C-alpha cells in the first residue's frame, strides 16, 4: 500500500456521482405493505436495487470517470448515502477502481451493516447524503 502524502503535499478533490438507474424496490415493497407510511429502515432494503440497465450504465460511467485519474498517484475514498441504489452504484465504482489498480482508502467504520455487506468494508455511509425518509407513502406522492 502506498504511503499517503501529507495534506500539504497532495491535491485533494471530491467528485459527486448520482446513483445509477434504480428500480426503487424497497419503496415499492413498503408501499405495498400493510404499513405504507412506515419509515425507511436503511438496514432492511431490497437488494439488488439496480436493474441490469442501471448496472451497465454505472459500469460505463465508472470506466469514463477513472480515465482522468492515475492509479500511480491517486487514492480513492468512497462514501455513499444509505440508500441501496447509491451503495450499489458506489460498489460498481469501487470494483472498477480495484480493477484499474487504484488504492482504496478504507474507512475505520462504514456506519452501516448494509454498506459493510455491499462494499466489503470500503464504502463509508454519510447520513447527510441520505434522504432519511420518515414516511414512504408521502415521499412517493
């Protein structure tokens, strides 16, 4: 593993990527349930939530994204909202980064069991990126 340069020696950047095409299966299941107004439980989501078209799109976009980065000088730290579709998209980018030889900076804590499972401990959940839906039915209207 490469030594990470000090903040004075490196050029940090942040890139924001929206989740890929989603089926929104978790919302659909909640809306069909006997409690369509329940809150979204980020640890109990329907996965996978990306259909094949969403997976293909994310793979293509990940390839384009990493063209502008250099695995010899760039290390990647992945964050995501707690939504399954966002975690799955981040995981596609994470896998692409590994395939292209990038070092992945692993968070001390993923802050979510689903993130741990999907991202193999390499994607950190940031709650301020999450929707935090209190009422799925109202959000869908």
